C-alpha cells in the first residue's frame, strides 16, 4: 500500500487517523492496479468520450511516470489546500475500488459546482460532506459523537469546503449528502460505499441500503438544529428521529468495486437534478469523465 500523506489541510476534512480504502495487501494491490490500468488504457469506452477526457485519462494513468507526482492541486480558499498524487488517481481505472481522497475531492467539486448553479436556478441547494464526516460522527464505528463534528458547519469550515451559502445554517439548504464507507467484516475483504441523501425540505432520508446508518444522521440533524437554535441561526429544533427513510429505485452496480463510483455518480446526478443514465457501460464512461473533472477541478 503506498505510503503518502492525506489531505494537506486538516482544518477542512482531513483525518490522520481515518482509514484510506486502497486494498488489503500492497503486493496484490500493486499488481491489481497494473492490470487494471493496462486494461483501462485500451478500454473501448474511451471511444465514447471527448479528446480532452481521453488525454486526461492517458496522462494520469501512466505507470511510466512517478506515482508520487502531484497531479491535482486545488486551492478552494486561501486557508485550504488539497493535493492528489498520481497513485491515488489510479483508483479511477475500471475494476478498482475508489479511495477517500478521490471521493472527497469530488465532494468538494460538487459543492463548488452547486454554489455556481444557484445563480442559474433550477437545481436544489446542496452541501456535500466528505467521508470523514461519518467517520467522526459515528466514532470508531461504535458510538454517536456530535461534538466530533460540531464545528464542521462553522462559517470558516464551510468556506474552506467550498460552501458559499448565505443561509445561517446548512439545515436551511435543500439537501445534504454524506458518503459512507463500510469496512469489510473480513480482514482483507472489500468494503462498501453508500451515499445518504438528507432531504431537508421533504424531511426524509434516502439511501439504498444499510438503513441503520440513518439513525446517527437523524440525531445529527436534531443536535445541529439545537446548536443553531441556541446561536440564533435556526427557528426550532428539528425532530428528525421521526423522519421517514426511503429506499429509491436507482441503477445498481454489477460488481464488487463500482460502489464508490456509483456514490459519486448519484451525488452528481441528484445534486444537479439530472436523470440517471441507463445506457450500457455508463459507469465506465463516468469513471473517465470523473477523472477529467478531478484533473480540471471543475464539474
């Protein structure tokens, strides 16, 4: 497993103790990466994307170049800096499981994109948390801890996370999204990514599976609204424990490793109020598009 730093700015969403989901064995993972990247470079889906996307794909997934080369440098705010190495972007090759760094960069880009969309109208106002939000909220996978995330919605933190809302609290937005990584119960096994949609207007939570994950998020809504009420930023405490949990009918992965890519796809589609694709190999196309968006730092 490559030994590289997490996000360079722990003021935002980094977590030095949080797991990085890269695979179980360094030698197996490296071999798997090489096989996946070799297949990705000749993948037929590249004929379905534009020349810019193909160029980003070819230059980023080049194993002849150093794995520790910084490919993405993102400065969403003077107080926040993010860097992503080539070896981290390799997880976007077909057949590989996505890791925290790529998921969280994409969540930042979605929040930045969402704030630009507000000037045009027609899309819901959203906030996209990083995967570390859940790691902190559900501490060590054992217990709920609101204090661990109490400052995640402070003005400075939100600004560093690309959130430009003029609302007094994120609870005044339309939707909040939280990606969650569920480690495998078997050592060396493949974990699973899911996305939770908190619909603040309809007062519902939506997720495809693992309904038990909704309970800590309901508690967070209640406690976050109580803190906002005490600070004069909210009118009432939201009794979210009684909110309905829905399981929407959405496209499903057909392997064990596309769950992270589906999380990013769902977040992008739902956050932008776009319909889901049903075409063959649409997820392979999305991986190529996603990598290009990470390289260009724009959705």
